[in-house]
C-alpha cells in the first residue's frame, strides 16, 4: 500500500509499505479521508511536540474515516463494508484512568500519528474494533473524518459545562473554534461570541452560529461570558479573554500554543473562576456522530482544500500561504 511518511523536519516521502494485518479484535480499514491538524503541521515543522519526538519514520494523520475490508479473529462488531469513523487513540483499558472512565489520560495510550505510533496518511490502517464507529449514510467520508476535531469541541463544552442559557466566548476561529461554536449552540448556549484576527474565518463563524464575532486586531472584547473556550493557543489572546470571564465562570484551555500562559490571578481568585485543561476526549463519538448526522453541526463546511497521498506535504504547508484554508483533507483512495 501507499503511505506518506515523515522522516524528519520538512522531509515527507511517499513510499510503499505492506498492508497491515488485523490482529485479534481488530479490523482492517481502507482509509477514505483524513483531516490535517495543527499537530501534524507541528511535527512536520519541528519534529516534535513536547516530549513526543520523531526519532524514526512516522506516518502522520489522526482524523480518519474509512470502510472495513477485513476482520481479525474474534472481531464481530462490524460487517465487511461498514463505513466507520476512527477514534484514533486506543487506551490500555486496565489502568486507573481507564477504569475511571478517563481513558484519554491513559499513560499507555497508542494515538495515531504520535511518535512512535503510525497514523492514517496511508491507504489502510488497523484499529481495535470498538474504536471504529459506524457512521450513517448521511455523513460524507470527509465529515466522518472530522468527527475527531468535533469530539474535541464536544469534550471542551462538556468540561466547560455549557448548557441552556450559557454565554460562551470562543477565542480562535480555526477548525476547533468553529466546531466548538456549533457544539456550544447545540448544548443550549444562547450567546456565542467568537474572536480571531482572520476576517474570513470570522465570517464562517457567524455563518455557523456565532451570535457575534470580534476581530481582536481591531476591537476589544465587550462581552462577559460564563464560559471561555480558549481555542487559539495564543497566549496574548488567552490573557485578554480570561479577564472578561464573569463571576463563577469557567475557563477551558483547548488550544495548544506556548508552554506557558500568564494567568490573571486576582481576577480568577476574586471571581472564583474555574480553570481547566483538556486533553483530547473520552466517550464523545456517539454525541459527535449524532450532531453531525442530523446537520446540527456542519462539518463539510470546514473542508476547503483536498489532496492526494502524494500531496501530503502540500496539505501540511498550504495554510502558511493561503488564509482561506480552514481544513485541508487528504484522500488516500484518490489519485
């Protein structure tokens, strides 16, 4: 099969590899679509994210959808030909975090495209069958792949306890901010204000349900939210937004940027604001599938560029030169 492999910084090569064979309880999936993510770009640009270092050739890609083409021994949950969205992190299922239902915090997590685990920029992958989620015909292959970032939005809104009547501020109108906007609305938020410095993305945020948008390069934020979903990963944006959160509010740190951000401690203490981080998601796929299948969340609207496996490097770099990019998708079965 054809795979796109990262050998080092700015070194992506297309090569032939053996088709993987499903083990007990696993399924073989022909990959139909894979979204590109900021973490993929970061590995391409820097060869590492924190303690995760690319020390050997690595296949990136962790936002995949596909169709089951073979099953390993004792894999009996799906039929051959079933279209699925792939939850790309498989935990150990035996540690204390897994047993407590927080499997996203499993210290032995095997996550696609995170060294040394290969991801989905390939024609075929294998996955534990219970992490291959059946999808309805209403979902396109591309939308099914983007259930992964939607799960980030679902998890962020869950951690922020967004509910009916919530006033939500979302910093960053990238793919995560845009799915968080739609999810917050689905969870019952009555006001959702989105900030960014890219006018095109702010227009899309308004189209997808934001009650107001703010170009923070031109204007200050004039809004007091109950919940801040910080999706930009930009320390300056986070600092500005945190000071707007109202009494007994909640701050959810979603975006990954600098290693440290300044916290307005007096404001947080005096207003008794809760601050929490998020790391991926847990048990979000059923909700994400429902939100996307009935068009409560429009994932297809996020796809702006499409590439073949031979064009992965272009998929990872196009956002640096084209500000119209929201989500670039790789289509391994095409081209």
